[in-house]
């Protein structure tokens, strides 16, 4: 939490962020029904399946002395194109914007979000 606005960046760091049976490139299953297991790009989302309309944002300053947090929303679009429509698991990673000195990002794994 900060008494100043904090700028940040975010990006897709994995288009195949599933685990276990949902790790399409390494689960030894023919996930897309084409007769091959774990072939290149099997089950991956891609920029044709998933889009971030922006890559930067700002978390507003906390203006209430009783507030315990401040947050923002990150918008995305998942396109249904009927090609390899497995459940998609995309990983987003957040970082503090270049030159930002009023905030930090965790380094314990919570800086990523699987969606």
C-alpha cells in the first residue's frame, strides 16, 4: 500500500501455464485429438486466443487513513475461434514500471497470476 500512485507493467509470460493434466505440452495426453501427444503448441493459447489491450497500469494512492489496500483491474479478452479450444491457462506477470520508486512487487510468486 502506498500514499502515492504506483505505475506498473504486465505481460503474458506463459501461454501454457497449466499444471498436471492441464500442462498440455508435457502431460503425455493427446489433448487436441489429432493422434499426437505433446506436440509443439498443443493446447497453447496464443495471441490469436488471448489479448491484453494494454500493458501498463497504475494503482491509485490510498486516500483514506483506515484503508488497508488499494487495487486496480487488468482487462483481457479470450477469443473463442474454434481452433484447439482446450481450457487455456495463461500466466500474467506484474512488474514495477521503469523509474517507479514509490512501490515494490512481491518476489514470492504472487507477482504472477494464472487465468
